[in-house]
C-alpha cells in the first residue's frame, strides 16, 4: 500500500510540473504583445538568431508590410513579409537547405529553398547567385535584391515568404518576432 501512495505522489508532482510548463509556455509569448516591433532588440548577426530562421538581410531590416494570411486557398492576402532593402544588397539563406528554384517568375527573380521539417522559404525579387540543387547553409548569400517589388512603400523591398507543407506561415514568427495582432469579433454584432 505504501508503494501505491509513493506512485500517486510522484504522478501528482509530474502533473504539476507539466501544468506549470504549459502555463509558462502560454504566458511568455504574450509578453511580446505589448511591444512595438521597433522595441525588439536587433540580432547581433544573422547566424546568432535564436529562432528557427535567421533574417535574410543584415543588418536586421525594417518590416514594410506584414503577413496577411488568405481566408481561402486562392483568396487575397499577403503570403509573406516585405523587408526594406537596398538594390544590390545580399540576400542570405534563412537556414540550411537545398535550393529548389532559382530563376524568373513573372519577370522577377525568385529563389526558393527547402529546409528540414517540410519548411520552404522564398525570396523575391532577387538576382540569383545560386542554382537549383545547390545546398546552402544558414547565412549563405543566395543572390542580391533587385528593385521592382510591386506595392513596396520604399525604393526597394525584399518579399520573404515561408510555407510549412502547403500552408503559408508568417516568417517573422520563425525568427522570434511577433507579427501584427488583429482582433476580430467572435460573432456579428446584434
């Protein structure tokens, strides 16, 4: 009977630790909600970023347009982020992977890289400096930013996208920087 009590206490302590960890994980990301993007300290260099991905430009760029997920597969949205850049600035691989496309689409240079875990990143408009099939490492130059990204509010922007399988995701979430939070009503007003 004593062993049963010992096992019950150990199970209760384990549940308590798991619950505490889950609470911390759910609370800590919320600490970012009140901070402006400009308040987030810049990464010391592209290779030292703590997130899953590194920034594709250095120094860390200003975000000129945020990710806006489409409501439907073919619906409108912004399937990436636009980053302020200079024409000719080096575009860096956000993580190690394999280049699956380097060429033109619709008159704009594009580089796409497959990463471990079903993640794919895209960069445009760029003048590619890599070829399809090349293995790249985190921070390796992929090419240079080209002018001509439609809708860019500054002289030149890099559009940086990310997909996990078939779902477009916010690349800023993968570098540890929150995107914009949009609150929507639960139901139609009365």
